[in-house]
C-alpha cells in the first residue's frame, strides 16, 4: 500500500524577514516580516509614510536594509508608483530595456518593434511602439512600465500603485492580466490606496502602520473597515467631507481626531517615525474658530470663470468648442475617461497648456493662453496632475516649495528671509498634516502622499481666486484623501474662492456643486443636483445616458 505524501507548501517567491530601515532619525521600517507565495496576490496597504514604497524598494534590491534578510525564490520585476521610463527612448526600447531581442549578437530592432506591438495589442493598448516616451501621457508611460515588467517573463511582480494613471477600461484589463498571471503561478504584491481594488484583485492583505506590520490575513475574513482601522490605529477619523458640511464648533474635521493638539507641523523625533495622525484640525492650525453650516450654493452674481469655445487638436486628446461658466464660490467638477479632454481643459484654464482657439476669462480679465505665470499672478492656483514633473522641486525643503508662489510677496531687496518663509509655510503644513522632519527637509525625501500635500499647499499659499485642481487626491491614503478634500471644501466655503476640479476619481467630486462630463472632447452632460448618482456618472463618462 502506498502512503500518499503530504503536499509541501510552495516556497515563497519572495520573503522579507525582520527588515529594518531608517533614514537619519526617521524609522521607515521596524522589523517587518512579509511572505509572498506563488499564485497569490497580496495587497499591501497603509497610510502615506507607513513604509510601503520603502519595503518595495528593498524587495526589488534598490535599497539595502539596515537589518534583516530578503530571500528570493523567483525573478522579480517591479512597476513603481512614479514613472521610471527613459524619456529619450522609444516605447519598444523601454519595454525591452536591458533584455532586447538579438540576432547574431546584435540587437534585432525589427523584432523588438514587432514584439512590443504584440505586447501592446494583447493588452488592448493603443500606443505606438516607435513613439519616444517623452511624448507620452502619464497613463501611457504607466502602460509601458507594466508591459516591460510582463515582457520580462517575471514570476514575481511588485506593483506600486499601478492604476494611479489608468482609466477604468485599462484598470480592468490590468486586473484580468493579474488573474491570468496568478493562474500561471506568478506571485503578485499589489500596493494601492484604493481599498476596493484590493478586495477585487487580492487574495490576502497586509497592513503597514508607522513602519510596522500590524496585520496580515486572508481577505475573505476582512472588511474595508477592518483595513482602515488597522491603517490608522486608535485615532481613526470620525468625519468625512462626503457630508458636504463644515463641522460645528467642537466637532472634528475630516481626517482629524477630536482633541488633537495643535502642532507647527508633524515632526520626527529620534528613534520614532512621525505619525501622520498627530496633526491638528485645519481650523485649529489656522487659528480660526470652526463655523457651523456651509456657504450657500452660488446661484447668482457675476461669473468668476468664463471659458469660451476652447478648441485643441493634439495627439491623444482634443477639445471641440468647449464653453462653460463658473460663479464665484462655486465648485465645478469636470470628469471623463482618459483622452476625454477633462484634464486638458483644466490645464488650459490654469495656463499650463495653450489652446488652438478660444478664451479664458477670470472675472473680466482675459488670461493669456499658455501663460502659467500670468495666470498665477491673476489669481489662479494650480494643483497639477503629475506632482513629480510639475508639483515640487525635490531637492528643496518643504517651506521653500510651499512658498514658491509667493516669493514676490516675501522678498526684501531680492532676498526671502528664512523666518518669513517658514512663518507663511507653517500654517499650511499644519492644516494639511504634512509629515516631515521639519520645514527644511527636502520634499524628495517625503512619501508620495506628503509630496502631494506640499503641492496642494503651494497652490493655496497665494490665496487664489480660482483653484484649478487636477486629480488632487491621486496616490494618497484614505485619511489623507479626506483631509485634502476637506481643505478644498473649507477654503472655498470660507474665502469664496472658485474651484475647478478635474478628476476621473469619482470620490473627488463629492465636494462639487455640479459636475460636467466630457466625452471625446465635447460636453456630454451636466449633473446639477448633489449627491451625484455614481452609476449615472460612470455611464455618462462612457457616453451613455442613465437614470439619475
């Protein structure tokens, strides 16, 4: 009689054991253990600054741990949150970077282009394999990185916010490919701030908080609230901007905790990573009392923003005679699929892109096309889509970046006094809960979410009449997302500033008074009665009418 052998569990594709990592006095990781098995998809979640990207960089071999071990059981490929393509090379050259097809010892350029086109076709991506990556959109560059990882035949795939720049159709194609890879025994580590994505594609979840692994469990036994509680700990936020109202005196604002002390900014202390939950509320930090109620819907008065017959014909996107009017204090959302023209229209209003035709007026003043500096002086604050390219200077400090837009107001005889700079930056850093070792810390050393907060602070520093925000919560955690939306809500409610918010993140639109949907460069429909029906919004972005 043959005794059946007990099946041995598969060796981990990658395993981290007791990983420690610190940067100066800041602990990024504290004794982290993680095991990733073949055929499984592990969702790694945590607040900005929790240590997720640091752990991925260590697993990928980019950063060395200070202590602990990484054991590899399979080849690893990594798709990072921020683009790692080489702009001067073509799509095909980037897809096969480091491992090009060869013939007779030489690179087979024809085969490279053909294989790149095949990879793109299999994914349903319409990207020219011969195009230089410098000409691609943020989404297209992300597609190239994902294709490069898969073309390498990896058995262990690390995905750091892979859907941040993808529209819904591309996200679903990515998820289907991940399922196929899992079926082939590929291990996947999936980092996302979108918990609904984690529950859709992952088999288990791990939660990092302040550099420590606080939860690892199968997703079958967890709910979204379980993950959020693990992420933020005992100081879980008790409010949400979705309620669309400013808290009454004594109530907590979104992303804050009742009774939290006011601090200049969240700072690191020796031996401990700063906690993103230790910040005071926006009202406390600004020295203002919280007010009850909310500014009424602006139904009258002169237009704050008038956009007339904007036309643009460029690769990947177009606008066809788009016109709209926004009243003072109104919050207008613009949404649509990638390529619909929504973000391009916002860039034109902000002066970051020049249209082929049409005009933009701020009040009675016509803004010069493509003149970002002129638009800023006229009163337009701008939160760009790509913070890495347009949002901050990584080698300069937090205070320097925040006060870029008000240097002309701070300078004395051509010199900006450091004390004046920090005095203006500190309240914004407090209100946005920017976690740093101090206002002088280079922004390039901060987590992605805190870099986004710096970008938002820079836009608000000049007290703009019009705020143009493009996907302002991309790449931030749940609590930080609520805080950023609450700050935009607070600023517009209390100052009367106008908001133009362009985003394909439908959750961003909850603070808006109305939403315009663009399809193929034209206004398709408008939603004027919040709260907006999510299913109807999704249908509209696809060019379909649905019951509201």
